[in-house]
C-alpha cells in the first residue's frame, strides 16, 4: 500500500492569489495524480503528474492555471493560480503502486474569498 | 451513456443489515475494479480491488464482478454505524489510463 500526506490540509485564500499544495508518498509509486472534488460530487481528474516532465492535463484544465511538478517518485506539488471563488474545492493527491492499486491522500480543502 | 453508472442512493439501513452497492459499466475494455469508501471530509480509502470475474472477500466486505453483464457489486455484511460513508466504484482498463469513478452511493447505517 501507499500512505499519502498532503499539506496544507485546508486554507482560506483571497481572490487573485496562488496556493501550492504538497503531496508526499511514503513509498515509490509508478504514477501520481491530482483530482478535484466538489462537495457531494465524485472525483474529477485534473492531471497526471509525470516525473521530470510536464504533467498531462485533462480536458478543461490547463498548465497556466494548475502548474504541477513531480521532481521525484514520491513527491508532487499542485499550484492553483490566480484563484477565484470557483476554485473553492477539495484537491486530492493520488498515487498508483506497481501492484496497480491507487490510493488517495486526505485532501486539501480550499476556500477562495 | 456514461462509462460507469452507480445507484445514487442515499441508502439507509438498520444496523446488522446486508448492504448491496452496485455499478454497471459500458466498455468491456475495463479490466480492474475498485471500491472506495469516503467518510465526510476525508480522502477516499481503497476497500477492495479485483481483476477477474467472481467474488473477493475481505472480512465483512465482498466484491463481486460479472464481466459478462458488466456489473460490479460490493456487499457489506452485518453493517455497522461506522460503515456510514459514501462508497465509490471505480473501473480501469489498465496501463497508463485513468480511473473512471461512479458518482458514489451515500450509505447510512442506523442504530
């Protein structure tokens, strides 16, 4: 299995600012992902974080708004840039192991005022 | 047609009941099937992970896959109030592809 931690767990931010969320996995994993979840909704994939190269974004998500880094096999960051109230959501880091199991972090609850 | 359909619930059952949670999917390319449990204000927790058709049991939980019908189920025996959560099915074709999630079923187990 993989244990995933995220920082911060929650934040309240002002419109127009940026927030970087950190994700740390306790073991090497093959793939890392970033998801967004609105209250009461299912999960929406933002992007796949690729080690040492640009992330692969899903339709509707762009690098300028959600820059992602993955400098090694166990760490990734997601930045939410130039935030607006519509970015208020829960952001989840996820990782897939070599056994094809996919685990999630506890989430970062973001509120944009 | 959505790739995966999940009974929306909410589902309310008495303590000790057997709970059946279900999803159907449309594409036979999906080979891996997962169930996640998500408590309020927490991240999803991987409960069950299956590859083949048939049953997989883990304690009070049984995951069932019928690839011919494209139907997956999660059974919870002797349900407890601590089982109250949202349950998400997820399907995956394998490789570098992404998981496809159901919309989730909210379960409440009442004393």
